[in-house]
C-alpha cells in the first residue's frame, strides 16, 4: 500500500512541477519511465550515482534547446543509454 501511495505522490509532484515550470504534464507522464530507466542505468552502469540526476538534467536541457517532441526526447535518452552501454569503469 505504501508503494502505491508513494507512486501517487510522485506522479502528483511531477505534474505540479511540470505545471509550475510551463511543461506539458502529459509529456512528463509519458516519459517518466524512460527517465527513471536512464537514471538507473547511469547510476548503476555509468560513472556514478551522482551523475544520474545531472545526466537527466542535461537530457532535459538538450530537449528544451531543440524544442524536442516525445520521439526526439526518446532519441536523446537512447543516445545516452548507448553511452552508458559503452562506458568503461
């Protein structure tokens, strides 16, 4: 039960944050799983745990700079996932 409440709280927070910053909440909702997977990959298979949120931030900056749609954001995420796959610890 606590996990379900936590998930609800997370989605509510993300919706509120998106609205506060002028980002389409539906876009955020559609990409949240991809972003969580990306941060997990960077944290566990990339350079370090602290690099995970900062990498997600960089993807967001790149997406914003390009005016990226959902498919373009997924392409950016995939590019970083490829970097993680090729990362040598």
